[in-house]
């Protein structure tokens, strides 16, 4: 998140993002107490209602629990499972110097005729916002990612910058859309001319294809992605 975008966030969102970041990066671990409401007010120069809004969101998302007489206690987060995790690609392999390059600017378009998932009537009528990205790990072209988001309640989405940005973070920070789960299918295919171009492979080389549908905290809102993986030098990993 750049400084300009951060400046536009309400105070309770800024505090939520900061505390969430500290928990995810291990500054606070399972069982730790967060600073008290009074301490957070003083430390960040915000009001008590602001602090309570930020803490309430952390409670709702499972990062902390409230205990009478003690305060806000950090809870252990579920373990991710690499690229298959609902945490998203950036969170999963960010430590390996993941770079994201936008192939085509987000654009509003009808859904592809051969779209692999059945759509609701509202999704079909609204069309989708489609974006294509290339993901590189230590300079190697590892992932070619196509995302499809229903064109519903995402104002000015197509105008945002996605180079080296997390789509999940973008949706959470700007639209309060949090990924809560989903389903995915994995198939082995051969690379087409287009896929081979973005993954530095030869046409016909083996490629893993992940078809994913992500559910969110907004009832009825989901989005989709198709990810092609070059596993010649890298492999999918994780724990569960």
C-alpha cells in the first residue's frame, strides 16, 4: 500500500492493518496480549471507538480473542499450504522474492464462453473484470495468472495499479473484501503457444493448471482465477 492510499484510509482501518501486519509477521504470537485500549489510543493518537472498531475486525477474522479481565489475546493463525492457500500467492511465496508484472490492464468484459465455473444470473449479467499477471520468483517465470472478478461493487477497480501488488490485499484494503475460503481443481496440461511465452517453456511442455473459486466475507460475492504453473525448477509446497 503506497503512502497516498494509506493516508486516505479511515483511522480504524489504518490501525487494523498495522495490528494485522504485526500479528502476521510474528511481532505478536499465539497467546500474546495486544496493548490495552488505552495504550493503543495513546500510542497511535486515536479515540477509543477507533481502537474498538479495529479490534472488533481482528476478532471477527480470528486474529485475536477478547477475554474479560485480560484484554485482546492473539490466536494462532491456520497454517497455509503454499500456492494452494487462501492467503494468496504473494503471502505464500513472498519470501522468495516474488515479482508481479501486469500483462494486460484490468478491463470489463463479458465472461469467456468456455468459463469453467457455472455462474449465477447476476454474475452473468454483470460481466467480469479480467486481469492477467505474470509472477516471477528470483527472476524465473513461474506463474501465469488470469483473474476474473464479477463487475459488482468494485468502483474504479480497473484504474488501480497491480504491479507487485497483492490482489487479496487490494480487495481487503480498498473494498473490505476478505477471502474466507474456496475450492480449486488441479490438472496437468500441455503448454499452448501463449502459455509457453509467459512461462519460458516450449509449446507442448507440461504445465500445472489450477482453477480456483474464492469465497469472500460479502455474502454472494466470489471471484475466480486460473493459474498456470511452470514446475520445471520450482514446485508447489506447504503444510496442512
